[in-house]
């Protein structure tokens, strides 16, 4: 009785490596975009916890926000992407921005992100 070897051929192995490499390359482009979005969400949540944030002027709130982003190395959010709207007891801060990363050749990956948080004075008990 003849035994045959079972396994992957060299061509099959190269194809599997190519597919894995492609998805690794795509994730290297997407993960930084989403980690920056997470940093924006965390900066907004941190501002919301700031005592007396509802009484501060918009320029100071925006300065605090960008200081938090600077710590997180977030570089795609610009001042024109941030808006503050007056609400009862504070502010509604919205961040709406787009990230465009080159993928290969003339193809780009585009991420459009939007986050908002109500910045009001909270009573601490």
C-alpha cells in the first residue's frame, strides 16, 4: 500500500501568505484611523468630566480639547472640525472630520468620523 503525503503546496502557501499580507496591510492603514477616533471620544469624555466646564468660554474648551488630543498624537482633527453650540446648562461639542490615507496607487481609504458630547456642569455627590 502506497502512502501519499498530504499538505500544502508551495503555491498554496504563497497564496495564503499573500492574502494574510493584504489584510495586514489594510489593517495597518485602518487601525491608526480608528485609534485616533477613540482618542477623540476619550478627550470628549474627559472634558465632560471637567468641573465647571459648562461655564467656560468656547475658546478655553477648545484649547483643553486640543491639549488632550496632542497627548494622544491625534493630528487629523483641526479647529475647523470642532463646533460648540450653547445648550441649557453648558455646551454641545461636536467633532466632525475626515481621514484620507493612500492605500495603493491612486486608491485611498477614507474614514468619516463624527463624535459629540454634552458638556454641562455636574453636581458631585
